[in-house]
C-alpha cells in the first residue's frame, strides 16, 4: 500500500482507529505526511481528538514534527500533552532548539513544571527560555516563584541570573499591587539596574510606593547621570530630600549635572571618567584601572594637563598593547572628537553616527574635561528625538504618556486640529467663490483629488528635507541640490498624474454624463490635468523649501512636515485650481 493511500485512509478515519493502529499508521508515513495529517486535524479544529495518540507518540518524533510546524499549531499540540510529557519534551527541545516549538511548549507547561525544568538546564538556556515566555507568563512565573517560601534561595538565584532589562520588562507588565513586592525582592544591585531600564511612568509608580530611604539605597549602584534622570521624575521637595540622603561625592556630581540646560551634553553626560596626567606611564595606568570603581563601563583613558585640560585619549586596547614604560602623551590620539557641555544632544548624536563613536568626552569652554557620554545614553537621545519629531509630524506637542488623561491628551492635540479645521473652512470659501465666478458646477467634483495629491506630494518632499536636516547635513550646496531635486520630482510626478487624471476625466464623463455648462470634455480634462501638474509641482517646492527656511531661523523643521504643510498645500492647491479654471474657461 502506497503512502498516499495510507494518508488518505488516515486522514479520513484516523480518529476512529484504536491507539495502537494510530501509532502503526502514523509510523508508516514519512515526516511530510505526518505533518500534513496533524495539520489537517488543526484546520478542522480537532487537535483534541488526538490527545491519547500524542501522549503515546515517541517524544523525539513529536519534537521533530513540532520543529516544522507553525507556532499556533505547536501551541495547540502542546496544550493536549500531559504535564510530565511536556517537561520531557522541553528537555529534548533545548538540545535541538527551534523557536516555534520551544516557545509553544514553555508558554503552555504548568508553572511548577516549568520551574523544575528551569532548575535542571544551564544558565544560557534558562535565559533563552525566559525570553521566549509571553509577558503574562513571565509575570506569572516570577510571582509563582516568589510565593514558594521554601524555594526563596532558588528565587533569588534565578532573578540574579536575569538581565536587568528582562526584569524591567516584567515590572512593566506586573500588577501595580505586586510591583513594590517584586522590586524589593531583588538585590540592591539588580534592582538599581532594573530601575534605570524602566519606563518613566512605571518608575514614577514605583517611587510613589517607596520611601525616600528605600529609593536612596539604590543610588550608589547607579551612574550619576542616571540618578539625575530619575530625580526629574519627582517634585522639587522630594528631590531635595533624596539629594540630602546621597553620599557627599554623589550629591556634588548630581548638583553639578543639574546646572546644565535640558537636552544639552551636560544634561546627558556622566561625570565618571578615567583621566590621568600626560606623564603617567602605561603600566601605572593599568594598575589604576584595576582599582577603578565606576557604574558605567570604561572605554578610554583621557590624557589631561594638570588643570584637567583634555590633550588626547588612549583606548583600552591601545593601552594594553603599548610598551609599559611608554608615557600616555606618546601613545594617545591627540585632538580627539569631543563635545562641549552646552552642545545640543541631537548634534552629539550626529557626531556618534558620523564618526562611529562608542563614547565621547565632554569639555567646558576652557577645554577642561568635565564628563563623558556613552553610546547607551545616545541611543536614548535618538529615541527621544525621534519621538519628538514624530509628535511634530502629526501636530502634537509630544508622544502621549500611557498614564496621561484623555483631557490632557486632547489639549495637546487640539491646537493643530483647530488650525486644520479653520483651513478647511477657508478652502470651502475658496471653492464657493470659484463656483460663483466660473458658474461651472462640475469643476467641484475634482477638487478632492487635486487637494489630496498636492498634500501628499508636499508631505513627501518636506519629510525628505527634514530627514536631511536631522542627520546634520546642512551644507548649502547639498541643501540646494535636494530642493532642486524635489521640485523636479514633483513636476515629473505631476506630469504623469496630470495625464492620468485627464484621461480619467474623459472616461468619467463618457460613462456618467453631467452638465458641463458648455465646456467641452477635452477642455475640462485639460483644466484638471494642468491643475494637477501645477498643484503637485508647487507642493513639492513648498514642502522642500519650508523646512530649510525654518531651519535658518532656528525653528524645528519637523513642524513643517505635519499639518502645517498639509494645511498650506490644501489652500494653495485650491487657489491654483481656481486660477487655472478661471484662466482657461475665460481666456481660451
């Protein structure tokens, strides 16, 4: 009997066979047909009918099948397995890991069985399995472990192995009432690292549930720039209280950071640096490095004068390779890339991108070293700047916080909506006047298409130019080239869309005859096509030039890529259409 014949029989009557017959028939199929058979039951919603069969099937065969199936099918199969069999399956899966079947298994196995499984695997596997859990299962697992009083050491050990970012993810999803309990169950070091990774709204909730003394316990484990960021989440009175509980050194560092303007280099830098005098030898530098105690990783040795003026930098790799008797001044990279304390954080992010930096020193106006900015801080800056630009693109003050009330969110979004509404009313007036002057009602049919194409073209051009400015490419020649290119692109697209719209007008009027007030179909098609060309060309020019003008006057050009350009282009397109219609109807 061929496998195809066996498959047809098994597909139609497999569930009616007794258990041994099911095992025999299934074993006679190749892997592809085995998968097809189980997939057929899944499509029919009958996976549960295979429960006894799946619990008797060789676990190695089952794992091989699951490895080739979709995630949802894997989950349904694992759900019908018995608890011990799931654990046995997990043990095999981690030896031949496949994301789909392993993820399905770990998210369906009972918590007590999952915990037993995690205890017998190595640490890297434990981390991988934990990251495959859904947010709900992560929370449930940690709460389950926390409730096992006799396994408290296991709980603490398991938590200590996790990455702080993974723990922060769990704290983001945990119930508010459990947040404090879970957080206080962490070691001070791990809790401090997780605190830095939390979203602002979750950190605020946690601060509300902790006393000042409890919060201050974590500050020694956090870099001073991160401490400064956390202090911005509390009011002035509590900030002063928390600062008073800090060590003298940390208090001085934080107070120094608070002197700098928001969004400047001084605001995002850490004052923890590894700086040595120029005459220090490589050997002496290495000895001092061994005793260095910082909360942020060290990438370079900064070579300074006696008055802390920055001379150069030495990478750790260069320090290790150097002759131990060599002086730092002889092995350092002189005139390094640096940032000034009052430099805008967006400009610094552009330096990191342009020069492929991991860290950059920060100096004051006298070129004295005052701190450094690491790449992890710059990633946060880039995210913050992107959020800010996206907010301006859609016409709001900033990206909404999850904890903000609908009233506050509405207040942020309403200004540009009211402006857009006003512009829409102006457009209506323009269209009404156009109808009165031209006495041709049919031209109003094509207004929405012309406005939409003009608006879309303007948004495309302005977005390209804003992006160019955001990356720091503001050279005059480059800017003029970009503007010229966008205008050319707009004109070309306008020509294509103009011809297409003219053809569609002719087809429309042939299929749905309307009163054109004596204007020929060809003339009306020409009016619409010409208006489309003019509107799209002008919108491209306006969308490209506006961000550049705003940039020259030190106004954020991202404003130009949102409702401002759309609203302006709608009015401009209406006027262009009106002028084209009036000219062609009355003078040609």
